[in-house]
């Protein structure tokens, strides 16, 4: 293929993650194809772009990995290509891009990226690791941390931000909140606050009721998040806000934010 990564003598190209890897990109949106293709080529991948199932079929015998958009419009789905590819070349990794986390694709996909919330880095990581080769039970990259970190960034880096489901299980904790609660960020997801931190004040009812009532709760107190104020915060006034959020899986959750306010602000 003229102009392909394999045929282009670029100094140091062999050190790029995607060197000598041909990727099929299937998407009916020309803008998506152009942008994804440009980024992947910058990382050394040889991208074969297809705007339809028919276009994709001609590349199945020459690719090393497939990145398929799930919903192509017109009643067509990228998993049709995935099914044929799995039968013809079962060792080829497949990545499905879709707007839902649930896997309703009959086990075709090896990896699943949450379209709209996954970053370019998520796709590059999926490609470079070729984790999709681990077939059997599909590997899911749901990009929840990316999704929730964008929410936390919008709220502000100086604010303590935690996100829970309607049972008090952490889905996200930003750096400020993790430092305050004295655990690394990756300690929180999947743990229940009611079991792990019974001293997290009287937020139990709030965390349970806000997702169900869909109402916002505001509290200003001289106590912080913990039942007993830390020595360094006895004279501080906190502003704590809990508001409902639809989680990545469409269930109800709650965002708990906290920050210190000055005496002037608290009046």
C-alpha cells in the first residue's frame, strides 16, 4: 500500500506504539474517520478507513485490529463486520465504539469503548496493549474515570468531589477528597462508604435520599466531612453540596462536593 506506515521510511517510526499495525476504522461519520485516523497515524498506525460495511469488507484479510463504530445508521451495525471477522480471522482483536456500556452484541466484541466519554488516550491504550486479544469474556474499557473526572474538573480543582451510586458505593473521588480522607484515589471505587467510613458525618441519609428524590441538599457547618473535625479545621466553615447525577449506566447517583468558605462568605 503506497504511503502506508510499512512503506514510509520515517526515522524512529519503529519506536512508535503502532508501528507495523494496520487498523481498520469503521464509522459512517467522515469527520470521525478523519480525526481518529489522523491521531492514530501520528502514533504510527496504518489506518484503513471505511465509511460503510461494504467498504470495510475489502480490508478484512489485511488488518491487524478492527475499531468498529456500533451504530452506523440505516439499520446497520459495526458488529456485522465484527461477526464476519471473528469467523474469518478469529485471532484479530476487535474494539467496539458505542454510546452504551451494556454489552448487547452477542459476544462479538473483545473490547468496548464508551463513545462520547472515552478519550483518545483510551483508544490508544486499547490499541497499544492489544488487550482485546484476551477473548472469552470481553474486556470492557468503560472510561468512567475519564467521564467523572471531567465533571470534577468542571466543579473546580479546589473542591472535594465524590460521586456515589444510590447505595453509597463510590464511583469516583478526586485528588482533594482522597487527600482529605487519607486514601489513594484508586482505593475508593467499588467500596461502600457506609461500611468503610462510619465517621463520615451524618451523610448516610443524604447519600441515600438525594438520588431518589432528585433534590439538591446544601449544608454549611463548622464541621467538615468527618464527624469529628480535624484539629486544623476547628475554626473553619464548610459549604457542602449534594446533588443528583445520572451515572454512566443510567442509574441514579449523587455528587457530594465540599469546600471551605470564609467567614465573610458564610454570613
